[in-house]
């Protein structure tokens, strides 16, 4: 039994508020990216079939950056703390990227800037999840993650609607000649850069962190007792399975002349298998005192709760990525009747998507207040499943509603799902993670957010061409994915 003296002290409401306030700024950058990047790509000449592959930057950067940042922040301690140095570096780089992104002179430079922007946001965002686990005890962690969801919702409400606000409140032009980005989008990104830097800066100066020794003492451990005992006995089977599947799949794509973006999946399997193989050899040779081997070892040896929640996250984020990629194309085509990026109707529809994205984030902020009540009434698994089901209904309603104004109702369900996805899986997960590996496991958990995004970027374009019902079909696929996620949530054993 852990003594009362070793329990982390209760933090005040305002201490938790200050800890989470930086997420307001991070979400400004994230929401501007999600709501406007497809529009920027199309304005610079991208065809609708090219958009998913251009978006591949976001999940791949998250896949690489988050576990590395998690591992490094676990090992960091300096005058600024453990996680806060990464908040600062990421905020500066994100703000610079937000200024440059809408000024990209060509499609391929814009695609490259998406890599830089997403990597920069991830540097700040990943340690925030571990920050809550570090500073709060088990009783207060759900409140901490719900507070993050609240700020995510509030930040995204304003950020997603910024182009619309610029046009309708400040009379900034919403039109541009072919190959250029409207001023409404540019000014939105400039404001987003400023808010991100200020909000993250507030968390940095107003929050404190426990030292590694203090965190160890809360678990009645010493730093020496927290050291990992490395073993490579679990690497061989997944390495063989992934390598053989990847090779066969790659050969099939080549011989059958399948869609080229499928190489992302097949070569991705080979790449992961190669990483496992290298880590296996390194650990066998007692060369494991490095981040690469440690991350691969922790990936193979995830806690059981994390493995179950990985499936839940997979289907949830597949649906979200479908929404982020295709809502602009779906609404401008299905509800506004235009597929031409230079048309007034298209830009009106694109701006309305910004409002819809603001709305679902606004509803998410409200839902973040009520979700703890859902948890106390029904249980945490049931509350998450209910929220995901509401999201599925919101997705499905896009094809049933013809008047775009009424799509605001659809965003209620999407908002509940978004708020729950951002909080309850982390609440379920955090209590199963060791304190000295909170960062790296939160980064590895991100794998099951970005892998479905890579899958979506690889196959959604192909599925839409097969279904041949327009971009609206992507939202129907997302609805099915959310239902599957809800089912697996109920099957999770905590």
C-alpha cells in the first residue's frame, strides 16, 4: 500500500486551468490546419483525388515525432522542467510555420510546409498529455483531461471560424485569383500564430513540474528501480508476420498494377518490420541504451489496457481523418453544388465548413463539461461508447440533410464524440502507465491515432472512386468506423 505522504497533492482548479491553458493555443494551430489545408491545396491546383496523399504528412510526422519527443521529455530535467522545454520549442516553430503556410507559392511547397507545421505542433502537443499524468493524482486526472478537451473545443471554435470571421466581421477578401490563397485565410493563420505562442507561453510561466526523483517517490520507487529490464523475446513473430505481409503486398501492387498509394501501406509494413528486426538485434547484443531500442521495446511490451484501447483509437481516428480530409469537398459539392476552387459558391461552402468545424468544437467544449457526469452515471466505457455513437449519427446525417444551415445539428453529435475521444481514452489509459514512462507511452499511443490516418490517406481515395458517390461517401465510411469503435470500447477490460 502506498502511504498517504507519497500521494501527489490535490491541485486547485486554477492550477489545473493554467496547466491546460496551452492547449487552447495548440488547438488554434491544429484547427486552422484541419479546416483549411485541403482548401489551400485545392486553391493551389490539387485535384480531389490528390488530397489524401498530400495529407499523408500529418500522420507520418506524428508517428515519428511523438514517441521521440515523449522519450526525450521522460529523460529531460532542466531549469525549465521536464515537459515545458518542449512546449516552448514547439510553440515557436508552430507559430513560424503558421505564418508561412498560407503564403506557399506552389502546391508542393504547401505540402512540405504541412510536414513542418504538423511536426512543430506535435512537439508541443505530445508532452501536454504526459504533463497531466505527471502532475495530477489518479482522482484528478479525468478532470485534467476534460479540461484539456474544454480548451481544445474553445480554441478550435474560434480558429475554425477565423476565415469566416475575417470575411464577415472585418471585410477581408475571401476571393483570390487562381493559384493564390484568399486574404481571409492568410490573416486567420497570422492570428492563430500569435494566440498559439501566447497561450503556450502562459502555461510555461504559470505551471510547475515534479522532478524525476519526486515522481519516483510517489510510486515508492527509486530512479534505479525504474530502470527497464530489456528482453527481445517478443519481437520475432510480429517481425516475421509484418515483413512477409509487406513483401507479398508490395509484389501484388507491382504485378497487378494496383493504385500506387497502396505502396504507403506495404512499404510501411516492411519499414516497421525492419525497425523491429534492428531493435531485436540491438537488444540481443546488449546495445539498448538508446531511444530507438527503448521505444521499440516499449511498443512490443505495451500494457494490456493500452493494447485494447489501441483498437478503439484506430477506428475513432480513421473516422476523424475522413472528416478532416473530405468535409470541405463533401459540403461544397453536395450542399453548395460546386467543385471549382475559384467559384464563389465553393468558397462560401468552404467558409461554412469552417463554421461547422467551429460548431463541433464548441459543442465539444460544452460536452467536456457533461462527460464527467456521463461517466459517473453510466461508467467510463459506456460514456465513451455513447459519445462515439452520437458522432456516428452526426456523420450519417450529412447525407440526409440538404440545407447546409441544418448541418449545425449534425455537429452536436460530432462534438460529443470529439470531446470524448480527446479525454476518456487517456483517462482509461493513464492509470495503467508507469510514471517514468508516461511520455514515451503517450507517444506510442499516438501510433494508433496516426496509423489509421495513414490508412485513410492511402485507401479513402480508392474507396471513393469505387463507390463513385462523391466525397460525401467518406463521411458515411466514417460513421461506420465510429460504430465499430463504440463496440470495441464496450469490450475493453480495464
